[in-house]
C-alpha cells in the first residue's frame, strides 16, 4: 500500500499494522526507555529465534511492515549493556535529528507502542493482569472488561510573531543558548484554540490573535501529538513564567539565536515564517 503526504512524498517503506506475534520471520527492534539497540546496519534485527533467548522482555508487539516484511518491537525491562552481541543503544531523538524520515516514523511508532505495552500490563481499575485483544492494538481486562488503547496526548506549539520579530523562549531543559517556540499540553475540556491562548498567556503573559493552524507532528516523547500554529501578537509585555521559562524575548528575523534542530515542528514553524517574510521557498514538512 502506498500513501501520499506532504510535498508529493511517497512513503512505501513503512506501514503500520497489527500483527500476531505467532507469525514467524521478519524483523525486530529492541526498545528500552526511548532507546533502540542498533548494530552497524541499524536498529532492525533479523527475527531468527535469538529474540526468544533474550532476558527481561516485558512484551512483544507486531507493529507493521518494513519493505513488506513484518516488524516486531520487544520492550526490555532495562537497557542491559549488550542484550545482543555487536550492538549499542541509540536514542530516538538522534534518528529525528539525522533526518531519516521512514526510520523515525517506524521507531517513533515502535517507541510509543512499546512504552504503552510496558505501562499497561495490569488493569488500573482492579489490578488484574491484562490480555491482548485479538486483532486490535488494545489490552483488555478479563475481570472488568475495560479496553486500554495506546495513549495520545495532544499538545499545541505556536510561533508568535509581530511583523519582522519572533517571540522565542528558553526552557530550563534546553541546550545552552537555544530558543524555541511556545508549547504545552491540551487540558481536559479545552479546545485547541483555547489552549494556544492559555499557554501563551501562562508562559509569557502576552495576548495573541489570528491563530493559523499550520501542520502537526507525531512527537513520540513519549506520546504527544503536536498541533502547530502561527499567531499574531495582540498585546501585553513579556513576563516569563517562573520555573518554566528562563528567558523569552523578541528576536529580529535577521538576528535569530540558536534554534531547534531541523526535523522538529518548532523549527519548521520558524523556517516557514521566515520563508514567507523573505520570499524563499517553503521548507520541507517535518517527519
Ligand atoms: Zn479490571
């Protein structure tokens, strides 16, 4: 199956599917806490029986097809130094930064499913061990019959602008000197638009108007869906939120600070705005 997206890009390598673990052959990836165990050839390992000898496997999930062959993700209880010979652990973020789009899609999905499987082994209602629901990506409680599906946490990310000036902020978690767009999780009962207004007000105390939805990005750290906006400044003085924002200010578009890496939706929102102001070609969509 092929599917189209973005700027005419064809994704043929990776297709999500629910695959029973009794199926033989194909590939597996080893995951633990946002890391994948890689050989010199990458994160995919031949499913040849070695995976059955591994210790500390919490779950195995058939997640889809890579170039037509089934792929399974094995969740390890801890990141052992060398679960298989000749490999090393590599963080999911690194795949994003390196710009390998199909690999990031596969591994981002694998990480979300493996993390969900790790955290849904027992029912939150009654404590009984959960069982996989045949043919679906879901766990079921045999006692209270509740189904648990993979979690998605919608969040907003917004570039606030005032003509040739961009409002960018620093979180205490950022690499030294890096500034980015504002972001935050949607709260229960809230619309996406209300979330944009609230997050901007909370983080930098300014008002915005003319929200324009731009694009979205699956953000598997660990299970967000980022909804990206552009918004116009409408009033107020910047007051950084204590604890959350260490600095926030207006930057002229020809004097920007260190920005998030290409591939992130935050960088895309910034690059797209610059392209429109400066009359350049639009940047490629984030993976
Ligand atoms: Zn239950």
